[in-house]
């Protein structure tokens, strides 16, 4: 019985760790929706200390299942907030923008043209048919093959 209680305590500690470390959010702001950005575990089987890496389409599905969408900065403040999340993980993350329909015309998931941009020098360059965008830990954007895997940050 004591072993079972210890196991339950460990499970609760792990669950608290997951909630604390994976469901990250920024401070609310009256001008942005930063408080709704979350890092999610990939699925119920994935250990909670492992962050979710997916293709662009896989990330879209993951966020939709969680009741949201891939996060995308629409101004400098949001880009900085996303950069800070990505920087903590020393990675890069997909943004909810692409030029899949029309080469060179990057749009949000709803099809509207991207109004805020923070492309790295020489980007987007469509090298090897790159149609999706990622945000690097320095806050600059790069186009990338949508089939590559990157960190997924959802807006919920």
C-alpha cells in the first residue's frame, strides 16, 4: 500500500511538472493574445519532458485537436514573446504562415496576407521549394520545407 501511495505521489509530481513546463504562457497584454500561446505534449504516450516536434501539417492538426492553431506573431511584441519561448528550448518553431498556394505570397492560415514580417537577411529564398516559415531563437524568420520537423507552439 505504501509503495502504491509513493507511486501516486510521483505521478502527481510528474503531472505538475508537465503542466508547469509544457503549458507555458506569456503575461496577458491588452494589445496582443500572448497569454494563449502554449507548448503541448505530442500525445498522451509521449513523456511530458519531451516537447512536440512535427511537420507543418502535423503541427496544424495537433493544435486544432487542442482547440487552437499554430502561433504566429503579428507584431514586434508577439515576435519577441515567441522568440523567448523558442530561445529557452534552443530550437526553431513553425509559424502559421506559408506560401503553399502562391509562391512568394506568404499568408496566414486563414489566407490573409502576412502584414508583419521579420525575415532573416536573404529570406525567404525558396531553396528546394521551401513553403513554410520558422522562427529561430534570435527571432528572425526563415522559409523551410514543410515536411521538416520543428517545435510546435499552439495558440489556444
